């Protein structure tokens, strides 16, 4: 089984578990720092970890809901996982959440899946194989007018692959994002033909000791330089 097939199957199973857990009633509390977490987040994380690491025991593991183990830094490939991206929407019985899973090698994602079970949407990509939504090829918006572009901000970060499917023209986030927020969608966007960098035009390298990216700009090849020209002068803390 390829890495992509493996993470596709696991993400779909995880999505089913998330929906079942929500239907049965959630236990909710706050993590250190104040962000919410549910028992479903932890259950999905455990399912993914069991399935994926059983199949690939030599891969490292980085997940929002697992205490980080620096041993991942010494592995050749890593799973980078957000069990439920969009926990607030998930808690509020909204459909805008997803299971996000990437396989990273040498700092770059080589397989990625973002599965939104309540929307029946599955974005997937593998290096050199293009990107798909529910098995159909996707490509970026062709908008070339920055003033008329539909911009996506932090509020719906989980839907980042939808930027490349035409739901949005571009996205900008001038604040740090965790690797698990970005890795799978990074590959999906790039394989679809979109550009993804930080706000100064730098690409990302994953499986870092501190797994954060400083900012985010995503758009087609025409809009991206226009956006970078607007925000590249900003020096973030």
C-alpha cells in the first residue's frame, strides 16, 4: 500500500469516528493556552496513530494532540497530523472541520490528505501526481485582479485546499501556524498549481524542532507576487 492510500484510508476512518463521537455527545475542555479540545480530538488522534504507525513503524510522528517526541527529528519520514482541524466548528455542530494528514520527507510533504467528512470532501495529493477533490483533478483560481480576489483569512484555515479548487482566490495569515495546520494542504496546493510561501516569499521546511511556520500567503502564480508586494515589508514579532 502506498503512503497516499494508507493516509486516505486512515483519514476516512477517522472522519467517521469524529462524526459518530459528535453525534453521541462531546466532552469539551481547554488546553494550556486556552484553545478548546474534545474527547473526539483525542480519540481520532489515537486511531490515526495506531493505524499509521502500525503500518509504518519507522516513521516519525507529529500531531497537535500528541506530546511532541524529539525522536521524530531523527527519522527519514514523518506523519504530520491534525486530528480535527477546526475544533470550534466541530464543537458547534458545523460542517467546517477536517482530518489532515501528511507524510513528510526531507522537510517537504510527499503525500497529503485533507478529509472533511461532514462536507463529503476529500482533497488528496502525492508528489508529481497532481491534486484531487473526491478523485477529480483540481487547479487554482485563475483570478488575476487582486482588488476583486476573494480572500480567505484565519477564520476558516482548515479549508486551505479549497483555495486551489476555486472556492477562494487567495489566503493570507500574518501570524504563526503549526506545521500540522499546513503540511497536507501545502502539497495539495502545490500539486494543484498554487503558490504557498510565508509573507516574505519563503517556502516552508517541515519537521522542525519548533514546528511552526511564521505566516502564510497562498494564491495562484499571478496573484501571489501581488500579495507579497503588499505584505512583504511587514516585520512580524
